[in-house]
C-alpha cells in the first residue's frame, strides 16, 4: 500500500527505495489531520521500529505534534516543509524530461 502523490517524479533522480526525505514527506502528508501511529505505519508502509524513529524525530524538529492519546498531526512548520518538498519534486520532474519537451 503506497501513498499516491500528485507531485511524484521519475527518471534519473528517483530509483529504488524511498529516501528519508520521501518517507518524511509521506508521514507529514498522512498526518494532515490527527492520526494514530498504526494508521500512519500501514499507510506509509513502514516497520514499527522505523515509524517510531521518524515520529520521534519529526516531533523533536517541530514538524509533527503529538496529542495526549498518541495521535499525530502535521504542524504549520511541517506543512511548510511539504510545500518545499512538492516544489522540489516538481522541479526534478521537469529536469528529468528531455530538453525538447521542457521547452514546449
């Protein structure tokens, strides 16, 4: 089960497994509203250990906030990160197109 992005990119910049930045963007996208860890884990296709690692770091960085009942939501700073991530992926998608197609 993977996340369907409208800002995905292919070509020479995206091969193989997701990188940390892609995983962070997936988690932040899933936490637009309050979500439990289990839902995020399955939707982001992460092991429990990996999810704990990323959630802890994202909360520490102020990109996610945690409720008292162990739910997570993207902060304003997290939304700003996602905005930059989406801009970057759109740029990379343009760069991976042939030059003749970019000029059109």
